[in-house]
């Protein structure tokens, strides 16, 4: 939650806030003039707290010598679903790659047919070098996916922890002072 106090009347403070929000590319989703405005800001592809898709609600209320503007922010459900789906897909693909890698390594060692051994066979010919190569390749891909999963989790946590950064920036904007 971010907040500030301004030395303006409620109508003037509301107009300035709305102008700043529109200038920053926000899409107004609801407004109760002149006491609150709800905006959608950011993108599904945003990876920083300021660029992640979020819903921000600004509330205006009377305060000593002016107006108090408070905001609450939350990541949009679409952003959260997209991030979680990406993580689930990465986990599933990483597990599949580990399984293929282990299966092909066992096939290369024993040369007895297994679930994924068909990947290293060509016309009845067993390609042990191909099995070893594919095993290493899928293992590398599994490591890559795991690193990406950790990064995606860090990005999601950072966006969640710093979701108010955009609202703080708007409230610091000199046109509201």
C-alpha cells in the first residue's frame, strides 16, 4: 500500500491523478468520481514489478490540509495464471527430459530396448553414440529448464513483493504535489 497527501481539493486531485495515470498508459477499469479510480497497468509479458500486469486502486479521502491518496495493488489473475502455467509446463518438460536422458543412458549401457530407445535406432541398427548424445542433450535441456523455472519463480516473487512500485511512482509524481 502506498499513500501520499496533497494540498488540493478532491476534484482537482482526482483530475490530476487521472491525467497522470492516463499519461503512464494505464487503462481505467472502474471509477467512482471523485473518490476512487481503478486501473489496469502493465503487460502479461512484464518481468519487472513496474511492468507486470496489475490492478491498482487509488482512493481519495479528506485529510488535514488537503487530500490523502492511498493505493492498493495486486497482480492480475491473468498474469498469475500465465506465470503458474509456464512453471507447470517447465516442470513437466524437465521431468520428461530427465526420464528420456536416464532411459537413453541405460539403453547405451545395456543395449537392451527401452521406452525411448527408438530415438537411437535407425533401421534396426543401434546407435550407441547417438543414444549417449541424445541423453546428454536432453539432460542439458532439463538443466536449462530448471534454471528457467528458478528464474521465473524469482521474477514472480519479486513482482509480488514489489507490486506497489508503480503506485509509489505515480504518487511521487510532481504533478500531484
